[in-house]
C-alpha cells in the first residue's frame, strides 16, 4: 500500500488528467474510476486517523492535566 501522500498526489494527477479536452471517453472513464477508488480509500484513512487523534486527545488519565487537590473552590475561603 502506498503512503497517503503518494495516493493524494496520484489523485491530483488524475484530476488534472480528466480535465484534458482531448482525453478519449474510455480513458476518461478509467481515470474517473481510479480517482473515485482513491478518494474513497483516502477518506477512510482520514476517518481512521481522526479517530486515533480523538482517542489520544480524550484519553483518560491524561498525565499533563493539572490534578485538582482542593476539596472546595478557592473562593470559599
């Protein structure tokens, strides 16, 4: 499987290729089909990455969070 960036670059190439006015219909259809497959695969990978980021951000027991050590609010003093 190619890297995400490589597949995105290929999708951009396909988008440029399909805009060519002299592209035969058969080739345009093949380019479009490849582009759709790439776009769907990239979308799935982005969703997976987004899930990982959300899991990391919302991870319980975050060690960087400041613990609350007071029993009452500071304004109750």
